C-alpha cells in the first residue's frame, strides 16, 4: 500500500478510529454513548471542524446529523460543495453533558485526535466552525467568530503554541513522523477560513413563537456567501495546480 494513497489514508484513519473508540483520556468517556471520530473524504480539500457532538451525534456516532447537521448539509447544498468531497469532525470526540462548552482539559485531551486527522487528510483549507473551534485552532489570537468569520489566514499548527516547545510535538498520541520533515513542515502551517457554527445560525436566525415571524439576522446568508467563496477558492487552487502540471 503506497504511503499517502487514499487506501493508505483510509487504513490509517480506520486504525485511529478504532483506537479512539474506547478513549478514556478525559471524563467525558463516562457519559458518552459513542465517540464521534469524524467522517468524509480521506483526501478532502476542506476539513470542517466544529465544537463537539450533540445528542443525535452521540447516539449515532455520526458527526453533524441533528438539527444543526441538517442545516449544515443544506448550506453545503446551497453552495454546491459536495458533502462527499469534505471531511467533518469536532474538537471533541464526545458530547459534553447538557451540550455545555468543552472544558480546557477535555479539549487538550482530544487534540491529538484532531491533529492526527489534519495530518492524514492534509486538506487545502481548514474551516473552524464557531467560536470555540476558532479559538482552539488559532491559538494565541484573541478572536471572536462573529468578527473573524470569512477571514482567510494562515496559522502555524496549534501544537506549536500548545506544546510550547520548538517542534510542538509533545502531545501524547501524535503520529507525526519526526523524520518526515517535508510533510511535517507543510502540516505545521495551514490555511484557515472560519464560519459561524450552524447551531449559532439556528439560534440567531430563528422562528419567533411570540411574533410568529421568522427573524433573520442574516447569519445564514453571510455563511452561504463565505462557503461560496471557499468553493471558488478551492476551484482556483485546482486550476492553478492543473496549469502548473500542464506547463511542467
Ligand atoms: S472527548 Fe476526546 S479525549 Fe475525551 S474521552 Fe472523548 S475522545 Fe477521549
């Protein structure tokens, strides 16, 4: 099996999925039903990273399958981004009780899973969804998703800042091969373009049962615009790659 082929990546991800299925690295293992590892194309151009699984995801083990998942799928459909061409995961593999925000030690315990997924998928673009994902992945920047959504930026791999050492490879469970310099260098710098979380859109652009009106604050519309930009960006990168290949 050739290294970095789709078959090899699928095999590596399946091994990780099996390993994390029984994870007890944080106390969320006591209340979860399933670890929601992540799903999608192993060579996805876009890697979407949300906050944590909700109730439906916890029951099914599938990311983004509840109400916010339905909205997320609708947004992709509206922007002609094919679901089968992306990979979707969350910062946390397990649902926090009552859907509360992740605690720092829970998030840190799950980082190796997220970083390993980033490493293996090796996407062209990472899309953090929501404030928590943005803050965790753009570590060191005090950003708010409502101000930063749609802003393209490059970020060093978060393990740099979190581990605090020169190589940022101190997180237990990371699979970066230390001798794979080119790959590691590439992986330690990536492009991100954040969007608001679909659950936030559901909350903000909602049906008001008192006024009996759908009250939109425009979050769904602005997210569609950003996702369209993301699709165009990916198409542009592919065109540039194709031109380089043709003239090589
Ligand atoms: S949230 Fe992550 S680290 Fe915590 S038990 Fe679940 S899979 Fe393990």
